[in-house]
């Protein structure tokens, strides 16, 4: 697989008719003297801005909707994203150590998690996501953060062919979108250095048997959810993919605190995906979304 050719082709995606006007907005962002950057629950950028500059930042922020991950505060414009991604990040943070390590975030969206990771002082961070909109959101934020994060318009399928391997790979909310989860898990393993580890989260269903729900057309109104396994089935998938260690870090339902409709998405959210009479079920009648967070490791042999 010629990754460089793929990267070159996908760079042209930034010229798509729905993306090019957004890139133009970014090209004339004002130069602002950043006085403070907070990489906490809210990724916050502060500086002295004029009223006109603040209004333009707000205009650009709104033009870049939908904002799925966040929240961000850009010179006083609070981007109240659909997901309060700080909840997931803080759940995982107590389990990982990134200092001096090569880190990849697969399905990195607009880079919220990667910006948070900067505080951990990794050697490098590389994000993989084929969405030109999310790349544009990332470029907007990074215009002022000025990090060395590398954002690739690539997917998990490109990871085994990438020019470097990683000590730590995050792959959050991706597995259920793949029609062959074991193959995807093998790709993650192939992207690791020896003694590397993967932090993974995915939907799961309750049950002791190693089985999986196979939704019909949609699951929670998501059209490309292929399999929702029990934890036992997920463990078997990971073992078949060649991982030596499978550790459950947490299990939790998706709540209205974590995912909800805001003006920053202009569409439906969790309250629209669940049965209005029984929030324990999706609108399709399946068990409501729950997520399991696991750490996978491979040995040095």
C-alpha cells in the first residue's frame, strides 16, 4: 500500500465544495497573541482580542459545525460539543502513562483527546481520521495551540503500512463501525511496537456467553454499527487478533450528561436515539448503548 500516494490524494479532499469555504475562513483567521492555554476538561485558549476578532472566531466556530468532541473555549467562544469528551478522557487518564512515548489516536475526530494528551509530554502524537471536516476543526484549534501533533487523513486500515509503529494506540468508538472487527484488531496490533498497548472502547451488551448483537439497519439510529459483543466475545476477538493481555478498565452506560443535543451539532443526539417510553432500549428495541473500556497488550516475543 502506497501511503504517501493516499495522503496526497486525500489532501485534495480539503478542496471539496463543502470544505473549501471552511478552509478559506481558516486562511484569514486573525493573528492573536495567546496568553494562556489550558488543556483541562475544557481545552481553553485565552488572549487579548478585539470585539471584531472575537466575533469572527465565533463565526468560524459556528461554520465548522457539527462539533462532536470537546468542549473547547476559544477566546471566549464556548464550543459546547455533543459529547462531553472529558468524561471519557478522565476515565482513561488514570490508567495510561504517555511521557516520552509515541502515541497514535485512531479515529481522532477534531483532536480533543490529543490536545489533552499534550500535558502528558509524549514524544509524539499522530492522529488518524479520514474526515476533512474534523481535520479542519483540528486545524482551527491548532492554529492557536501551535502543537506538533500530526494529523493524517487516514483510517485504521492504513495503520499497518504507516512509516512508524507506536508505543500506545488509542482507538475509541471505532470498532463497532467495522464489518470485520477481528481484522481491525489485527491492524491495531500491527501498528504497535513490542510491549505496546492499545486503549479501546466499544459498545457492548450484557451476557456471559461469547456472542454479539447484529443490528438490522441501524443501532441507536447509527447505520454502520455491525456488531455489539458481550465482553466475553470481545475478549475472544482480541485473543484471535493476537493480543496477549485483555484488561477491562471500566464499563458504563452512555448518559445524557455525556452525550446530548446542543446548538453546536444541529441534529439529533442521544435523547432521539432511545425509546421515549423506556430509555433502557434504543428506538429499534435493542439494549441502550453501554461502553466497555479495555487495555490490550502484546508481549515482546
